[in-house]
């Protein structure tokens, strides 16, 4: 497995692979990898002969007071995991490689509409940072396929929209959320949970599953169901950011006949902001 830090080294390897007509899949990450990331790397392998994993803690997607400085940077461990999985190449650029004009002068890619609610409302500017860095990674790697996790449901919809709207020649694939045995979605930020908070955390997924079950049983009073979920989570000790039932395709409000729904939730437990979702097809 190659590890490169510059776009020139990356380009050199890509030219060689393309010379052999090999397809390239990209799995963008911020490192501190867990089983969820590794499942995306394995999924990438099903779609291309070569798999590139980028490891870059992207400053432009963190808001003021968020955890950019303290976000765990564990490249040596990440490389060990990726060697075993395996990936073919790790691209671990510095900030100056990803933003050569500096952060202030960086060209920004922004997707309106889809980014206004949910995580976009709670984390202003977050999705601009995500689409900007993903567009830059796409320009450097020029992948045939790019893989994102369903756990960041809104993010993968935003990226799909960017790809369609800019006509970028990349197929976006979404990999299933990987969960701990008790249902908690794997996330680098779970490490922020204390033991007591960790014991409560699975209730986020349990609540999504319970409300999903109510929908499967025919309930369609979406607002009541959202309120029930929020009060259940608040009683368990979560500081609820949002719990929403939306159209899976575009996050718009559903009507009673909509049969593809996504249930989205974000809630804080102490220092950790947890997000999760489930898709319910009726
Ligand atoms: O999902 C993430 O880890 C990040 O938002 C991404 C897609 C790697 C962009 O920095």
C-alpha cells in the first residue's frame, strides 16, 4: 500500500493505473478509522480495481468552537488498518495541498436548498466545507466511483446533488451504517462519550427503530411521531438537535402517501454530538 502526501505523487500513481485501464474508487475520510470506514473500503473494492482512501481533517467543515483542533489524528494506526483491509493508496495531504490559495481565498462549492436544514442549520457553513473539499478531492483523484456512508445521510444526498448538478464524472455509492452490537452507529466521535453516556447512546437508534416500526404499522401523523421521539430522547438525557421524518429522496416533508421515508436524528450527550438515521420503505 502506497502512502502519499502530495498531489504530484498521487497523479504519478493514477497515471500508471489508468495506463492499465484500471478503475479507481475513492473513499474520502477524516481518518481515525473504525469498522464503518473499513466496510466502505471493502465496498469500494467491489466497484474498482484500485482503492484510494483519503485521510484529511478538513478545517473548512468545522465551525467555530467545534472540535477541529482536538479531532483525533491517528494516521499511523489508520495506515495499519488500511494495509489489512486492504486499500491500494492512502492520500494524506496537508492543509496547504488541499487549499493552495489559503483558507481565506479558497474557491468554495456550495449546494443550496438541501443544506439549509438539519445538520446544515445546526452547523452553519459545514456543508460548504464538505462539498468544497470533496470537489477538490474529486479533481485530484478523478475517481470513477466514490463511496460515502449512510450514517451521514444528508451529506451523501448533498454530494449526489453536487455531482449531478456539476455533471461530475463519478458514480456515488452509499455504504450501510455499521453499528455496535447494541445498535449505536459507529463514529469517531463516540470516543467523546463517558461510560454513563455510552450506556445511554444506543437509545438514539432504538428511538429511530421504534418510530420506524410505528410508520410500518400504518401511523402517518408525522409531527406527533417526531414529538414522541424528541420527548423520549430528552427523557433519556439527550439534548435533542432534531428528529425528523422526511422523504428519503430529497428531505422534503412527506405526505401520507409517501412510501420512501428517512428518519433523521441528531442529539448531544455531553461533549458528543451523535447523528443517526434509518430509511423506512412502506
Ligand atoms: O464524512 C466525512 O468524514 C467527511 O465529511 C468527508 C466526506 C471525508 C469530507 O471531509
